[in-house]
C-alpha cells in the first residue's frame, strides 16, 4: 500500500496529471431511476435509460473477471491513530442543500440560500456542518456523481459554494462535504468510456464478459447487463457502478479529487460514503481487509495534504465487532449505528438496558473515535419513530449530546420534523415559518413540507423558551462548553434497579460530571446509583448544569466507588451535574 501512497501523492503534485473530467446507498431502499438531462447524445440517452432496456441477466457458473487487478499487499499491524483537533468539541449538523433554503424561488434549496441561513446555525450553536453531495449528480440526491469537480447545478455555482465555505469559516463553522468514492453515476465520463475494453478507464470499473452469477450482501443483483454486451459490478444498483480501487490510477484520482476540495474549495474534511464496500474480494463485498488497507493509505494521503483534515466514514449498520476492524487507524471516526438505534429505542420504549450495553460496547473503540447520531437521511426521522412525543425526543437528544464521540444532528431534528419512507419524504424542506412555502421558498417547494403544524417551525420554537429547539440549543452549548462532555472519558455506573435509567461519569482534567438519564415514562422518586468512579474518596456536592428539576444529590466516594441517591427526576428527564469536593 505504500506504493499506492507514492502513486497518489505523485499524481496530485504533478501538473501533468489533470485527469479525466471531472448514491443513495441505503441498502434497504431501491434508488430512484436516473432522469436523463434535457439534451443527451444518443450514447448518453442509451446509458441513462439502460435500467429499462438492459437484458435480463443469465445466472450460470461463476466465471473469472476479465480484468485481473493488482494484488493489494497488506502491511504490518498499524499504530493507533492519536489526533487532537477542531473536532474535539464539534457538534455537526447534516444539511441536504436541496431542502434547506431557496434563494431564488425555484423551489430548490441552493448555496446562496444556505449562506443566508448561517446566522441560524451560529444561533443554534453548531460549529460544523456536513453537506450531503454537492457535486454534479444524475439524481436529486447526488450520490450518483457525474462530475467530481463541478458543483451541483441545481444548487448554484462552485464560486457560490466557495463563498458559503468562506462565510462559514468566518463564523467559526467547519464544513464537511459528502465524498462518494465507492461508485460513480452511470453517466460519468469515466464509465461511459469504460464500456470499450481498449479505453484507459475500462479497468477503473469491474467488467465481466459473462454474468459471474453471485448476488450482493443483502441478496441484491450486483452484476448488471450493459447495452451492447458485458456485465459491470454495482453493489447498490445499476445506476451506480463501483469503482475498482485495485487499479492504482483510480486511487490516484481519489486523492487528486480530495485535494481539489480541500485546497481549492476550502472544505475541512469529508463524510465518506459507503466505505465498507470500497474493495471487493470476489463474493466478499464488504469490510474486506483490502478495504482497510486502502482506507489506511488514503487517510494518510489526506493528512499529508491537510494535517487538520477530519474524516468520518459511513459503515452502514456499523457497530462494535464490525467497527473495531476499522481501528486503530484509518479514518478519524465512523458513524455508530447500533448506539444510534439503542438511543432511539430507549426513548421509544422507556427501557435503557440495550442503550447501556451499546454504550459499553462503543467504549471499546479507541479514544471515543466514533460519531453518534439519532437518525440520518436514510432513516425514518426520529420524531416519527417516537410517535411525535416531545418528551421522548428531549431525552433522546440529551443522551446524544452527553455521551462520548462527535455528535451529528440531522437538519430539522431540532424542531421535531417528521418523515418516513420513501426517501424523498425523509428529506423534505426545512420548516422555517408558517408562511407559504414554510419560509423555505417563495415558490413551489420541490417536495411538499412534512407538516403544516405552525408549532413545528423554527420561528415558533425560537420564540418559545420551553420548546424542543431551545432544549437542543442549551444541550449543544453544554456539550461544547464542558470538556468533560465533548472530549472526556466515560465511566458507566452499575446497572440501576430502574430499567429506564442509565448513568455514567464523564471526566476531563479537573472537571467531573455525573449524567443520569431517565428514559422511562414514570418519574424516579428515589434511586440509588453506584459504581467505580475516577475520584478521590470523600463527600461531593452536585452542581446542576442542565436546569434539571431533580433534587441535587449528595454523592460520596468510598474505596473508589461512587454512591449517589437520585430523587424527584421526572419522566423523560435528565440530571447533569458537576461533582465538586465539599
């Protein structure tokens, strides 16, 4: 893999390697068909409509791939990645540009509209945004890239995107962009050319003269018939052919494109899509050792370009046991799907047992290098899952912003936006106000708003001191202002007698915080908590930090074990307090 790093770095530093011109990869859902542009060549039209015209694959005996790629040599055991940076106290906010803010009344969100809403992000308190794909794509979501170095024309120009990045930086907000490296769109010039076996990009994809005859990780077809003959590999669907990262030129392009976004556009890092599928080994199509080796060298190449770059990977359904394979180095963080599900389930059912287990399992991941979240753009919105119960939503949010890791919020989550499948209904316009177009657009929005409830808008909730939005705002401030929450260690207390409760201690330097979460629909009238604690023996006072209605307890540490009695903690409420020696 050192060979890959040398090739990639040489490529991005060489003026001669200008390169070729420059998804919604949620396994359970079928992606929408690509819509042809207004004017297409005959060849482009053929490719854009191949989903309807391709012949039915014939299953037969497996055949060897005609393109035999170089072998990837696995290196020695890596050293742990220990890095500190701006992400240590970051709270990140995921934005679907198409649905955030429309500046020109065409019903589609754009870069100019998003820039005009930066004051809102500052007021909410987030200091990091993740932009879903902003490169030119074939579909509305942009995960089928057709030009890695062009801005999505529906959103505006590359210069308008640069202006957003500059303005965000001036206001103290870092910018991550979705980088879709696993696959391209079917109309990407690389793939169009690759149909010719003699072309320079034929080996950039996986082609076979006959159908190899096996399916994908969730039983889906992965070998797709191409017009004119042959089969190509695409793990998600036929509109997203996978790139072949055993080919050194493809790895070099990935680094060159990354340099463009870091140096030219000025972004601060990447959310890397579908990383568990980067390199296939025959029927093994996810989490391969070759993928780990590639990510290790790619991440090293990024850090050579920009030492303070931050990377977070999507390993769909990632959880300890799977995620542990991606450490101790590779990317900076990975989304923790099991922990996300356990938080939502704890709030939904009032039982914290699985949340406590998931939190203990996540603690095995080195240096808290994971990214917790509640739901994202591929999943039913959390407020829908919780049945519209604001109390349940509040305790889920409190859990998210009090546990270790770099937390991510999905736009509209902070006001309780709802949404369920199909995917377009998970990504509806941001509900800014009760005005026509919900303050998102002066025209007709590309999707109808999820709700006409005037109370479920930014304007209404900013004006209400007891709203969900205000709750999120105070939690974000608490997370960012207390190092124990943003980057401290975590010690779980013993399982309490009340199944709806989870309790733990967060510590950084001289600051030690006690966090008690009551997911249950019943109040905690009296509950004893105990467990090992990183504190000297003695009596402590509990200085409440989160405006909790619970009575301030009087903790005591004896023989290295914390003992504390909690009382009067309402349903779906939490206690966060600083432990200070008496």
